[in-house]
C-alpha cells in the first residue's frame, strides 16, 4: 500500500515541512523549538482543553517531542541524505511511490507513539468538548470547500495548478513556462476529485463522533479506547469503503507517474538547487537532534 494525499502527516511533520519550505534552516529550527506551544494551541482548537486537561496535554506533548527528537529526527536526516543523492538522478513512478511508502511508515510510527496519550485524554472528554470538536470539523470542511471546490471549474483547475506548481517550486526553485504548462495539463487530467475527498473526510469525522463519545459515556477501559483509536487511524490510512480505496489507488498511481515526469523535466540547475535545499534541511535536523545546552 502507498500513501495518499488524504493521509496526513502528524502535526509535527506539518510544522517541520512548513518551516523548511517557508524560509529554510533557521525557520525550521525556530519552529521546532516552539513545537510544544504550537501543538498545544492546535490541539486545543479541536478539543478545548479545560484547566485540568491542559497541564496533562502539555506533559504528553513534551514527552512525545522528546521521543521524536531523540529517535525520529536522526532518521529523517538520514532519509533526506538519501533523497539528496536521488534528486540529481532520473526518477521512475516506482521510485516516487517508494518515497511515499517511506513517509507513510514514519507517519504510522509517529501516530502509534502518540495514541496512548490520546486515549488517556479522550477518556476525560466531556459531551461539550465533543460538540466543540464537531464544530471545528465543520469549520475545517468549510475551509476545504472554499479552497478546493470553487463553483467555476476553470478557476478550480487554475488554483489547483497554482498550488501544485508552488509545491514543486519549494524543492526545485522557479519552474519555467513549459514546466508550468506541464503541471497545468497534469492537473487537468488528474483523477483527483475534491468533492469525493471531502465526502470521505466527512465520513471519517462522523466515524470519530459516532465511536468515541459512546465509549466515554459508557466508562470504557483504556484498552477499549486505544483499540477504537487504532481502528479509526487504520480507516484513515485504508478506507473501509471499497470504491474510495480503488479511487485512492488510481490517484496514487497517477501522482507517482506525474511526479516522476516533472522531475525528469527539470534542469541540472533545478536538481542542484533541490539537493542544496535537502542538505540544508538535513543539517537542521541533525542540529536539532541534540537539545540546546546538552
């Protein structure tokens, strides 16, 4: 199985990636050093911690970050070193999908490490907090509609091509006109269906809200809550809906081929720029492995 866009990196992965892409090494380091505050703020937006839960959540986040810094950052740095070597060579769809698989394996490990603490928190949640979560889900879905489901199809494709080009430019630098045209054609031909993606997202949210509140109300054991969370995570990675799984695989195969084609259309200078960016991120991760003052 391969990773798809519907499978999200844990929040710290998003922070690391965003930091690197926004401005390079110094920004990544600063963002990671502030990750405890950013994670707490992000999670609080979904569950609305009370005074009793906040210190426990902070302690759990700190513990997860200590584990992540000590065990995952060196691994990420080694992965970037491999990517730096590969980025200057021609690519195949199979190689691109292998990189997706590498990402999903690391995602699975990071999520599994967090699940026991999440289970502990879920067991303390109130009906009001679950209602708050439902409202936050609805707000996020409205944001998806605004960003991905413009009524005018031409505008929707234009925005999709713009986002896709910007993602490639984060690694390779500025794309030329021919490369941008290649991106636009690929986006227009893509099987990606934002409405289908949103529908699946909503189905997963409904599953969360149908599963967790009854367990808490019934006083379920920690093991039962943890098992339910693992099943919910498994359904994010592999949809229980056959039609959506088939759609995901088509999209994965298409995206792997598209990424390989565009990589092979880059210039030597663009690949060198990509290698330099990867080296900068690698160096940052190695520096972050050892906390300041150690």
